[in-house]
C-alpha cells in the first residue's frame, strides 16, 4: 500500500517549503519514494502505482499509463482466466484471448488513441476513434473491436488508472437496413444448398461428407460443436423424436470443453435425411477413446485446417461453389498476384442456412433461439429478424425444412 506524507521545512531566506512525499514498495519489495508539489499530484500518482501493482506489474513505470499500456495489461490479466485454477477450472477460452489480442494489435495500437494517457482520455477522443473504426472496418468487426476497447477502459478504471470510462453514450453506428455481410455472414441460397447436398451424397462411399453437411445445414451446429460431437449425443435407434444433443465443443487447438454458453447446451430435433446420413457415417467413422462422430484417423478431434482443406474445399469444388481470386504469392510488397481457389462461403454459413430453413418451414423465434443455442432472443432477431413472417406453427418442421432442397418439378 502506498502512503503520502506532508513534508515542511524552512529555507535559508526564512521562506517555507511544503512538499508531498509518496512512499511505496514495488513488486520486488524494494522501497521507492517520489516527491510532488501538491497533494493532488501525489494522490494521482498513488492511484496509478497501486493499480499497476494490483495488475501484477513488478516495477511500476514512471511514465503515465497510455491506452496501449492499459490494453496490454488487460490482456495479461485476461490470460490468467484461460489457465487452470487450483481446482483445474478454466474460466475463459483461449480463442477469446486470441480474438482480444488481435483487436489490440491490429485495431487499437495502430490508432492515435492508443498513445493517449488513460487519465486524460476524453469522450471526444473516443468519438474520433469510433468514427475511424466505422470508416476502416465492417460494421460487425467495428462493433466487436469497440466492445473490446470498452472492456479495456473498464479494466483501467477498476485498476485506478482513470476515474471513469469515457465511452459512455458512444457506439458504432449501423445503417437502417441490414449491413453488407462478410464471409461468415453470407446466407447461401436454396440453389447453392441443393447443389452442395447433392454433391455430399455422392462425394464418398463412407457417408462422411453427407453427415458433415447435414449436421451443419439442417442441425445448425457450430463447427466447434460438430468437431466435439460424441456418438452418445446422437439419437437412439427407433426414437420417435430423434434429436442431437449438444453438450461440448472442440476449440481450435483440439481441446474438448463446454459449449460457449448455458443456452448453447441444447437438444436439436432432426429430420429423416439427417438421421439417415448420420447413421451411415457412424458405421464407418474412426473409433477412439473420445467416441467422436467426426474424429481424425486416431479418434481425436479433427483439425480445423484439415476439414477446410481436405473436405470442405474439394466438396465445394464438386458442388461448383468455388471462386478464383488473385492473391499475393508472399508477404513482400511487390509480391506477384496468383490465382487461388476458395470456397464461395465458409462452414459457418451453413448454420445460417439451417436457421433459414427452420424459419421457412414455420419455426417460431423462440424455437429458433433454442435450437440455434443463442444466448438471447435479441441475437436471434438481430441476425434473422428479416426472415421471419407470421407463418403458423406447423408439424414436422425439420422434415419440411429438408424438403426445401428437393428439385422443383417442371
């Protein structure tokens, strides 16, 4: 704990001098002291130093905390949540830390706001930064970075480095209409889904491709949930209401863990096409201790890159759903542009397709929220509100959703 004491003495000309001395011990236990002309200056420095020591900084810097320094301290603090505690619990995902780190490196540090001292940061400074994000990034990415920026300032405020978070009342503005969508927000058309479903049915003899596409396009699983799907989470033979249980996920490092949120733990009803596809592939899938439906050859969680390069790209090519783009051959400034074949859309887009089919077949917002594992109904409306109609509830929604892919009769 840092302390402040008043020092007074008489000079040779009989004038009196008053100063305020700050005393503290750094993280190594070494005694330190600083002197200030006013008590307010000493107290401001005391708050800053105590905040740094609380955040784990061994030797507090003499320079005031900038947004960049505060952001890096926030990442160090958050990293502790991704490591096992004394009970072996991990409270936050490493993928979340990676996302925050990317936001800081690419979208906070390069901006002028990162050089401003947090205790001097104002609302207008934050407004300028927010408008810069709107101009440089997609609306969705800008909103994510702005949320991370707000969390960093909350951390700085809680650490005593600033009195309050000046981002209150400032937000990333959106258009009145639905914004342009990026790769993961693309909604595949019925014709594209139909082509992919047909290609998956003839892609291999084991049925892996068909089961893979069915779990994404009809069940709406996230790719991490699909990679963590267990055999025991599949419907039992002869079930009158077949469902797939979503209880765990595999992160990008192949570590099995809980689903993203409490609402992510769910049961999703499936139609006969999905039941058949999963049943066929289940007989041929590699066996392992983890008892996964889509493991690698050793029975462990399949690598994301392997799925993307060895299954998704060839399958999309077979369906006629790839595009050729010109991309730099390497990272050099004068790199040659070479043609690269890419899938027209990502795995995640089939989750959008699944929800679209549910809504097309008559599913209500509450059902969509439950089956998709959304944390709130607001997320459902924000993402899919433009698809909802006042259609009545119908029977066999999943079966009718699958029928949407059937070729139209001439």
